[in-house]
């Protein structure tokens, strides 16, 4: 990588290090929430809460109208072009429709809870699902506005509000409030309401952070705050509207299989599937953490027609993704049983689905932040088309195969969509003159396979799919992988990333 690429790489490393710390905490929190639900409520009642959360997240994302990305892009652009006076009006343009749509959706969700429950649940769980949905609907507007606002703060070129408020503050609170509600005998409805209520508290802090940044920017620039006008609305929604569809499709891919399994198989099966596949989250959050900070840098390089430098940056970030994700998913693929037993013996049934997803993550990670490159190039309609293709593959595959093959088929279908979601924008990046696959990802993959992969395979053959085998693979393979990374530190630019992690703790 050329020297003039060092500054963007340093910036990505700093933001990525901070974001990845938050991603680890957030992923661990979601994992612990499911463990708490399964252990305190039992698998059947925990499944009720999980299905309700899946629907809640889907509706909330739809109500966000694509503004999480719209605000980031618009705020970044106005700051770069000296138009800070338009920031307050931009926030009003975004939040007005979002709040209105979310309020209407909350009323509709509460009123339609019994009907939705009959579609999603079976037998005695129908009433429980309806009750959870009604209680959670009270917090839908707060959850939607909070998500839009906290994600929008990234437009100020900082990850601190998102990490501290959402990925650490709210994340740490989730298992505590859910566990207290469940232990107090509040049942699935109380646990679901407690989970959703954390958004209302977080909204207070996210709004405070957003308004503080806007006021600081306007004051520093000396600009006069502009009024909302037709031009600003049109400019904002022209980009954001396609993202509304795209983001709804993305969250539908993440949760539609749980909803479909609940509707076709059973609510309990959906809970088992959702719990078992949560091991997918650490890698997804790590990839998203790097993608969120890489996007604005890619956007700037492509705007200046420096596609070669954009390629270099994407390839290094892809190498970091592989370095983080391959060891995780190698162990998950080889030792699913002891990992799933954490949730309870029933969840071991999700073993096939988890292995399929782990393999898919191994295949998809070398592409790196290719979807971000497509979006940051201004091709929001193309990005929307990609997510619709992925959603179609996911829904069609689940409807075709889940009725006959159950939750294993759901995992395989989701794995296929992950591969398609990575391969499609990776191929489209060629039209931008950007190459996503490169030496860093290959070096990281080979290093992981030769060191940890070989040790884990040997442990699996000699000790089986057991906790002893997992521990042996982790200790021996982990030590070998650490040595391998030290050897490969230059082609992977690991000194930049590790320095950023050290600075993020200071």
C-alpha cells in the first residue's frame, strides 16, 4: 500500500478499533440475553420473546425509512462542503416522517397483535406472542427514532456516541433488565417489554448527543441555521428513499427465517433456531464495525476518482475481517455441540444450521466491505436491488425447504444468502474500477488455516465434537495463530490496527 494511503488506513483503524470493541460487547450482550431467556423462562417461553423481537426489529427498521444511512451521508456531505447551517433542518426533515410512521405502526402492531400471533405461533403460545407484541409496541416509536439518531451521529466522523450509548450502555443493560423481569415472574410479556424499554432510555442520550454535535458544528462555522424547505426535503429523500427498501430487506434477511420457522414449524423451533444461530453475530458485528468506518473513506476516494487507493483500502480491511472471523467460524464449524449446549440441551438441534452459517461466513469474509463501496459510490438504487435479490433468495429458499427439512434448511438458506450478499457487490465493484479480493485476505486465510485450522481439525478427529476438543483447539491453535499473525503482520498491516486498539483504550 502506498504511503499516501496511510492516513485513510490509520483513520479506519482508529474508528474500526473503537467500533469493534463495541461490537464485541454488543454481540456478547445479545448472546447473554438469549442464555438468560432460555435459562429463566425455559425454551418455549424464550422462543415467544425471540419471535416477538424478530418482528419488532423488522417493523422498526421499516419505520426508519432508510434514515440511518441518509443522515450519515447528508451530515457528512454538509460538513465537508461548509453547509453546517443546514444540519438542524436536516434532522427535522428526517425525524418528522420517521416518528409519524413509527407511531402509526405501533398502533397497528398493538391492534393486530392477535392476528399476527395466530400467523406466527401455534397452540398455547399464540396468546403469549400477542401479549408480548402489545407490550413491546409501546416502545416502537422510541426504538425507531433512537436507532436513526444514534446511527446518524456517525456523520460527524465519530463512533463514540454509537459505541458508548448503544453498543456498550444499552447492550450491558439488556441482559440485566431482561433477567430481572424474568426472575420477578413477569413472564414473556415482561421480559419483552423490558428489552424494548431500554430503547426509550437510550433515546434520551442519543438525542442529547446528536443535538450537541449539531449545535457545536453550527456555532463553530458561524452559519445561520437554515429553514426546512422543499429543496432540502427533495435532496434528502432522493437518496434516502431507496435505502428504506434496502435496509428493510437487510433486516428481513436477518430475521425472516426465524419468523418463517415459527409460522411453518413451531414457535419453539424458531426459538431453538434463533438461539443456535446467534453464534453468527460476533463476525457480523465485527464486519459491520469495520464497514461503518470504511464507508466514508471509500466515498471520499471514489469521489476523487482514486479507485486504486480505494481498492487497496478495501483489500486491507478485508484482510482484517478474515483475520478476525476465520478463527471464530473455524471453531464454530468444527465444535458446534459444546457451544450450543450453553443454551440448553434442546438447542443442540440447531447444529446443522450453525455449521452451514459458519461455512458461509468463511466464504464471504474475504470480499470485505464491498457493499459499503457500492453504497458510498452513490448507487443507493443498485444497493437496494442487491438487498432485494438477497431477500428473494432467502424467503424463497425458506418457503421451499423449511417445511420439509426444518431448521437445518433455514441455516443453509441463510448461509447461501450471506454468500450471495457478499459476491454480488464484490462483482459489481469491478464497474467502479475497484478490486475487493487481494493479498491481505489470502494471507489471513492461509495463516488461520495452517495454524488454528489444522490444530482444530486434529482435535476434532482425535477428541470428537466435545468441550475438551474445543478447549484443546483453542489453546494449541490459538497459540499457533498468534505466532502466524506475528509473521504475517506486514502484509496484513496489523501494526496499524493494533496501535489503534491501544489508543482506543487510552
